[in-house]
């Protein structure tokens, strides 16, 4: 039986990273961004957000850096395409509650689609968004770290490096 991956959250973090939902591998290991093809940990290191490349099993240690992690949908799937609109709607309500409660400086949406499903906005740009959903918390949109993303890794790293102004 696949199970959700526990959130890595506490109050007043610098950044909370929000993914679509756990992969099958993340569900099996209990750690965020655990699929070997996922580039999340490498992207953060190359963008200068971490002092070294972390491993998925070190996700709880992210709290010491002022970073947290959650997903818009908690049900693990093989692909984001398997998530239903009902799950996105309910997940968006829950995500709004988490952001309002934990009050990070910035929420980084790991995938434009995550932000679009959460905010109801379309045609958003990369980086800091003009109008936050939760007042006082900056919304930042970054590409998905999935190995399926067709952007060059260097281009993705440049976008994520925009988060440094919040750390």
C-alpha cells in the first residue's frame, strides 16, 4: 500500500518547497524527491541554496537550513497526470491552510502546474509572483525538478538561484 510522505515543516521557515505529489519511490522510502531521476537535490546545490548536495533521506535536515517541504496532493502516483481535479482542489485548500499556519518567507512551487492548480492563475512567469495568495508570503514559481522536464538543467538552476534573495 502506497502511503503519503510526511511533511517537513515548522513555523517561520525561509522557504517551503511544494511539489505535485509523492512519487512511488518517495512513498516507498518515506522521503521527498526520492526518485533517482528527480533533479531536485542537485538543482538546489547548483543554485547555491545548499552547502552540498543533499540526499532524499536527509530531507528532515532541511529544517536546519530554514527549508521545508510538502506537496499539493498527498497521494503518491506514477505521474502528476494521475492526479484528479478533485484532489487538486482539496489539496489547494489544505496547502493554503499550511502556508497560513507555518508562515514561511517564500513558497517555492516546484512546477508551474502546481502553482496554476493552487492559485487558479494561468500563464504565470518563472520566479517571484506579483500578488501572493497568502498575504505576507511570497509565491515563487520554479520548473519541476522531474527528469521529464525538457528544460536544460543550467536554465532550471538559474531560475532556482532567484530564491537566494530570500535566504
